[in-house]
């Protein structure tokens, strides 16, 4: 089949590849940020902050490219839905980067404080779960697999549960002010990881919209309302 | 196009070293300085008799870019386009004031052969206008009238090359002796593009090249233009603002001034990178036109 708009489609693909690169980087930043906080690795924290500036630059670059495409190319149908997904992804990934920076800053704020091992362990578990979600989101996107995207809410469930239970862990941290301060900051890290999980689910919803033409939020079972089988 | 080019001579315009130039800045937001300009209009007015059709136009056309001229009817964009290869000479009352440089030679200077100008600055018209000849002859004509003296095999190669550049070769290679009229509208326009590139011009002027074509044929021509700009500098007039957005690197927006006597004169409002014109133009008049708030 002849593509009579190959230059436009190549640019669309190029923008998507740039965002996939950001998603890949965001996954690594989640790992580094959690390590930075749970192990007090301030060098890793600084690296996360530095990497975020690259994400911010890509965000601006993609924003400009997206604007130019929208203004000049009049995208239609699946191209239009893809544009919608890319715009949403750009914003979401930039915020994911910001969340890892929040965690990195907490690492600095808690430098030298005694850690609570149980909480550190649960944060690492949350980090692993969230990274798996990011990886699943990337793979679903690359494979254009709506079913894989629909796995994300279920993957997000244990992240939400760990975040909800973090409050109890903080209460159990005891009365030592320094341990308590670390634990309270850990709650903020937990909250940041929970947000990243939600953001990956949002990207999955955008992918499902691209593939089905139906815009809906996933429920906990990963099902959108009113899906159809329209292909793109 | 036929009559003026059949009178081709061997004279060549004096070529001069290409200049690094910047975009003119009078009266509009300048684009970023470009690579070298192949053509430059400086302070040009065009008259038809006493009627000033276009006033004070200055634009640089950068090498290997597509520049779109857009604006409402009567804004003078086609007049400006035709001034770039002296097509206005064919209108007895037409007169150009100011300068139009091809490299650094003013093409309106005494002693410049307009036919040679048109060889270096080719043109594709609104309606496909193949000759009533074979596909092969339509393309070979351009080379022959420009004094091509090669052997038949070399001419074959030239025809194939031009048809390939025009993205038509695969569709016609087995029927080169068929009439040019046997082709579809979109194919005929690509045949005309092949004919235009056969004499190896540096600049291609396109005057509404897709206005007679259906949407798919239009997109094919647009894709072709994006490829052709690697070898040519392209200047296109289009009524289709979206087309200007899709294909061009820079856009010149023209509008009309109406004086007390009701006389309408075209003017250049803004010239800038197409990204800028279509997302954040510098002039309110451009913004109003782009967003449909005009008239």
C-alpha cells in the first residue's frame, strides 16, 4: 500500500520513539530514586535530578513538534487518536520524571536519618511493581496490544494497597523522632510511586483509545466502558 | 510555456558565487537566517499599466526549501510567482520595478535572456498541460529544446531520470509511447513535473499545482514535492492553506490594501518559517487569515 503521507507518518513515528525513550528512562529513574531513598545514595539522587532535566528538554521538544504537526498536518482518524495519545503521554511522562525527582529530593532531606527496614523493603517492592508497570506499558505500546494495556490496573492494585498501608507502617515506626521523620518522608515517597503507577494506567487508557476508538477509564479489572473492536 | 521556451538560445546567465544572505526584515517578522538564497526579491513592485498590482515585496528563497505563497484572491501571490521567471513579460502592460535576483544576477537586467531564465527557473501550472505527444516525447522535449545533443541512449536515460524524479517511472515505463493524454489527472501533473525538471532547472515554480486534482493525487504531488526539494528549490502558490502547512518550510502571507479610490494592491504581510506562521504568526492580519477571521 502506498503511503501518500509518509513524511507526516515518519514524523509521528519519530515523536513516539522519542517518548518511548523517555518512558524507558523514567523506568530507570524510578529504580535509581528508590535506591537513593532506601539506601541513602545521594549520588544516585543527584543523577535522577540531572536525568529529569533531559526529560524536561524532551517534553519541550515534543510539545513543539506536536504543535507543528497538529497545525500543519490535519491528522485524522487513527492519526488523530495517536496525536491525542502522544500529547497525553508527553505530559504524563514529564510528571513521572517529576515524581522521581520528588523521591530524589526526599533522599537528600533524610540524609543521615535512621531508616525503618520494613518500610524500605516495601518501598523497594512498590518500586519494582511500578517499574514492571512501566515496562508493560512500553511493551503494550510497541506491540499495539490493548489487552496488555488492560493488565495495568490489576498491576496497579498492589501498589495502591502498599501505599494505603504505609500509614500503618509509619505509626509502627515508633516514637524516635529521627526514625519518625524518615518514615514520614517515606510516606511521601510511597505517594510518589503510587502516582507513577496511576500515570502508567493513564497511558494504557490512551493506548486503548488509539486502538479501539473508545475513550474510557479502565476499571480495576482493566475494562473500559463501551469498547469496540475497531482497528487502526 | 511552449512559445517562450521554444525560442531557447545557448546564452547562459553569468553565474556568480552564491551569497550567504539573510531574510529581509522590512515590514514583517523575519525568519531565522537561512542557508544561501537561490532567489531574492528586493523591493519589488509589479504594475499592469498604471495599476500597481503588488507593492514593496522583499523575500529570500532558500536553497532546497519549499516556500509557499498564500493569501486571499487578488493579493498578488501569482503575480509575484510569475515575476520570478519573467512570465509577466508575456503580458504587454506588465512592468516590474525593484529587483529579482537569481543568485546575484538581477533577472530584469538588460541583456538577460528571459528564455534562459525560464530554463533555470522552471514552472508547473495549475492544470496539467501535457503536449499531445507520447509520454516519452513530453519529457524529451524539455531536453531537446534546450539543445540536448546526446545520443538516443543518453536521452533515454534523461527521460527515465526525470520520470523517476517525478515518481512516475514505475507507472509508465512500459507505455512510454502512449499519449500523455492517456494518463490520469494526477499522472499528467507528474508528467508535467518530469517535463519541468528535464532541463535541470535550479528552481521550480508551482502555480496551484494540485487545484485540479483529487485529494489522493494531491497528497502524492505533495509527497513528491518533499522529495524534489532535495534537488530543487521550490516556490508554490496555493489557495489551500492546509497544503502550504503540509509541504512548505517557509510561508509568505500576502494580503490586499485598498486605497480611497478602491484600488487594490497586493502586499507581503509576513514571511517566516511555516511552523511559526501556522502556530504563532507575528502579525494580526496573518493570524486572522490563518484562523479564518477575514473578509
